[in-house]
C-alpha cells in the first residue's frame, strides 16, 4: 500500500515537471518565431522639407511629395533616437516616394526632398 502511494506520488511529480518544462520550451519557441514588423511611417510622426526657390521649406501636406517632382535626399535626411543620437541605415524609400523605417526604438526623423531637374 505504501509502495502504491509512493509510486502515484512520483508519477504525479514527474507529470507536473514534464508539463512545466514543455510549457517553458513552447514559450521560448514562440518568442523566437515572432515576425519582424515592417510599418510605413505615418505622416504626423516626422518633419518633412521640400526644396523650393529660396531653399528648403516645410512640407505640411498629409501625403508625401509627388515622386514626379521631388526625389528623396538621403544626404540631408536623418533620424535620431530619444537621446538625440543619429541612427543610420533605417530608411527605405519606396517607389511611390513613401518611406519605410525599420527600428526597434523610438525614432524622430527629418526628411528632405529635392526638386527634380528637368
């Protein structure tokens, strides 16, 4: 009788430990497989300037500058983190002149667009 109770207790402990270990390994596996998010930048989250007759002027439209008239200036454009440290290689300019940023940090960006020469 004592052996039977001991055997049941051991089986219960082994079963609980197995469930705990399986749960932890599943959680770790789920963390590894999280997809990378690639979000387009919203217009109200950055400053944008376009080249005008007298230099660069703030662009306040809700859309990006027309791709037929303006081209993205990657030399002047920049992004900084919350400590005002410049961060490079975050920006991808899409065919429609919209911008995609890949970062796991909060960033603040200033974008410049130059007039295309005809």
